[in-house]
C-alpha cells in the first residue's frame, strides 16, 4: 500500500458533558474529509505536547500514512486538558473516554469506526472502555497492560506490596505537578496549574489504603467479566515486562476474536524496546486495524492464537535475548505437558536420587533480592536481574541433575510447598533459574505469595504458629529453552527486597521437601513454528526535529557499608534533556530511587524517590521537585512526601505530607 500524505492538527478541543475540554492532537491522511476513514485513539495522561511528543508523532503519523485518522488525547487534568487528574481509571476517566469515542465518530473525516490502542495506561483503559461496549469501538490493541488491577499490576503481587507501587506513584506525582502549555491554553494556564497542584493528591496513600482485593481494585478490572468485551483484542507484552501474564488470561477467557503476542521486550512498544530484537509492530497494528476496522480479509484472524519468543539460554549480564518465534493455536495449549517433580534437600527429584529428606528451615536476610531487578523493566539493561548466585546464598536451593536433552517450557511454573511459620504473617518468594555448566544462574521466572493470602486476596487470614499449610505459588508465564548440560534451579526465600516489601517481622519458615514439588509446563517442539510469517524490521513515522542538550543517565548500584552495616540500592533513571525545535520547548526529567536497611533490621527499611521535571521556553521556565519516602513498623506504613513548584526563581507552590496507614495483613 502506498503511504498517504499526512496533515497534523496540533490541538483540537473535545468538550465533555460537564463542559470540561480535553486536548487532542490529530493526524489525518490526505483526503480524509472527502473520503472518511476509520480512526484510532490513544487516551493517556503523559502529555502529548512535550514528554511524549516525539514518540506520539512517530506512532500516529505512521497510522495516518496508512489510512487512519490517529488521535492522541490527554486525560482530564493532564497535559493541556482541563480539570484535575485524581487517580487512575476512575469512572470519570471512562465516562470521558466514551464521549471522546462519540466525538471522533461524529467528525467528517471519520467513517464511524474507531480503534483503541495504548501501552500501559492506554492498554488498561482500552480494555476497560471495550468492556462498556461503545458502539463506535471496532477493535483494541492493548500493550503491557492487565485485566486485574490488584492481582497483576504494579501495586501488589501475590498479595505482597511491590515497591514499584512507590516508584510508579512517584512518576505520576511528578507528571501531575506540571502545568499546561500557555501557547495552547492561553492565560488560564496558571490557574489550571495551581488547580492541579492543589487537587491531584497523594496517590500512594490511596493505594496503600487498599491492601486487599476490594471494590477499589475490582472496579475497572475486566477480569471480573472477560465476556463483557465483545470487540476483537490484540494483546501484546514482553518477557522483561511485568504484564505478560494478562496476555495468557485474555487468550483463555475472552469470547471475541483475539490474538496474543509476547516478545523479548521490556515496558515499551515492540518496535522501540529491547532487550531482544524489535519488530514491525506498527505494521502488525495496521494489519489488525485493516481486518477489523476496514473489513479487509488479510488472514490476520486465521493465524495462530498466540505467538511468543522462545528465549535461548544467556548470561545474566547479557543485553541480548536470542531465541526464536513459536506459536500455539489455542490457550491453554493441549500440547503443553505438566511435569511435576518432588523436592529433596538440595535437589529436584527426577526419579534417580533415592535421597532421604528432612525438614528445611529458612529465614532469609534482607539482601535476597538486591539483584532481582525491577518488577517491570524500563531501562532494559540496568534494571534486569543479575546473576542469581548473588541472591541464592540466602535461599533454599533445589537443583535438577544436568539435563540430558534440551528442555523447553511454555506457561506458568508452579511450586507446591508444605510449610509452617513461626510468625502469624510471612511471605515466600520462589525463583526458577537456568544454571549453566560454569555455575552462572540466570533467572527465568519467579513468583511471590503473602502467606496470609494463601486462600485468596479478598479475606486474608493469619498463620497459626507451628501449623502446617500446603500452599501453591504461581510464577510468571515464560517461554524458555534449557540446553542439555544445564540445570533447572528452584530457589525459595522468605524475603525479596526491594522488589517486594517484607512482612512486618522476619519469619522463619520450615519446609517439608518430601511433600513439596515443582511443576513445569514442558512444551514439545512444533514443526509449524518454522513457517510463521516474518514480523519484519521496525517502521515508524517522521520524528519532529529535536536538539539534544544532556544525554540520558542510567545507573544501578548496590553498596554495603561495612562500618555502619547499611545496605543501599540506588537507581538513577535520568532521561535525556532536549529541545523540541518546532515549539521551541526544552524539557527534561531526572529521577533517583534508593532502597536501604541497616543491620538486617526490618524497622530500618526505607524507600525514597526524588524527581525533577523541567519545561522551558524563553522567560517561561518551570521546574517541579517531588520527593516521596516510604517506611514501616510492625503496625503501619508511613508516607512522607513533598512537592515544590517553581516559575523561574519563584516558588509558586509548596506542600508536604506525613501520613500513617495501618498495615492490613501486608
């Protein structure tokens, strides 16, 4: 197909039912007003005019050049839109989204059919809006998102509090501190800014007030009723991202045309992100849109249900992700075989040891997890897990003998543990690693369980000291090849800091290995995998001209001060500072996270995130500084936060928070 010329509308206003106006940026293919085309919408809070302007232009102009009106709309209270953004996925956000879809379908350049797409937030609300069944919506592409806001999101995992809950809250704290652009909204910009600074609130406090899977999290979790979604869904993620599990659930539970794709990527669109090979993702989206928005019989609905990158073995310090594409026609796959193996002290029993078993106690130091990486990768190098031998010293370790043939697994391994605890609250972390003949251990997948949530996340119950419990810990889905001569390693620990916040007090678990086991989803080779159509090299639209000013900086350091016995993990994630030339706007973002403890004491756990965002044009210079600190004792979490906003050298806003939130079985 020949690419069409594209016309851009830099800003258009879409009025909501209460009079609030949302700001939209629109790319139109040439001639759309005379020959209407379907439209595709990305509806997110990440500021279309500055921080996402370059990426948006590359994505949306591509879709427009291939025959679609493509829109980027700032959520209410974000970017140049009016109002205040008070939380994620609120009913008002979805109500606004329905109105945006109506408005798009009414335009002279639109055929009446609209698609929704987005990464992360836009992937979430794409599914959420689809569940409301708006008549204009013809198809969805959801990337790195989830159908369950409690069980499988950035906030909690296995009933354990993720520290990415803090870092993500801090990202939005920083975004929400910024004003709209005066060149777009005019003289009202200052009033809009103050309204946001005063009204957006401390999201971390809200999220910590809901430590169980209650109505707050059930709202907008489409897993409550997958069948509410009737339009076609293309679900995409990457193994280095935290959101790959949802693709499998959507493929299993949706009652609509659907397709899944999981590659070797982190939390980015697959034409942009590492650590593995990128693909022509935007071209794959166009194929999806062509089939479901234009009715073109291009065969996309006749392809296998799921396509996944089968990862080869690598060094844990490698930035490459070698492998090959594999596919399944159905999920769950009838071809995948569950192989279960009992545990013995130090071994995964594959039937040849005849080794006696005894009870195995474990109380891990807080250092287990310092080399685990992030829950979801955003840097795709510094935040990936390192050699697991660094963490295995504080864990129980169970190894298979060296494999006598190559193994491939596809799915979610599970660990059944029979255990007891000396505390009423405890957690367990399990990891599956690929151990090479030279001893290096590369984490393949992992899982967490807050043991008070052993029977579900809605009504947790304390453990009875000394009583035995049988629990099942599910790991994240994965596709992984283990070569002959390598070993599989299961590691079990009672903490996984700082990926997850530990229990109120250190717990000692006693595991009975002879009645515990690991189950792996073994996948036989599939000859048809060699015949899959190529996904191509990345393509994208034209980028606006920019001038680099300061290069990005990514650092990840772990220090142990032997004099004070303080251990600190420090993460620097500074984006490049640059200028967007066509609007003469300079922007930058700097962020530092630190996680620490002293003397292995749970009472000294401390997490802090500092962010600085900058916008500048001529005399208009905006800087905002946010800081959030999370600590805890046995009974409470404590959140201390501050927000300072500057116009030039003048501080125009300052606020601090000091909040205590009771722990609720976390």
